[in-house]
């Protein structure tokens, strides 16, 4: 079960990374990242990682 969860999270992380890469190429998201949006994103990723490992 834990292995499956880890694989699922890895797939989600890769998917999120692709979305970030796609979004980062647009002007709005560059403004978002400059304003600290990446910190919000990392908080979300850490939150999900914490949920899985608890």
C-alpha cells in the first residue's frame, strides 16, 4: 500500500512539474513566480508529502 502511494505521488509530482513548466512560459505565471508563487507551490507539495508519510 505504501509503495503504491509513493508511486502515485511520484506520478503526480511529475505531472505537476509538467504543468509548472507549461505555465512558467506564460507571462502571467512569470509574474506569479516573481511574487513568491513558487513558495505556495512548494508548501502544497510538502503538505501532500507529509500526508503520505504520516
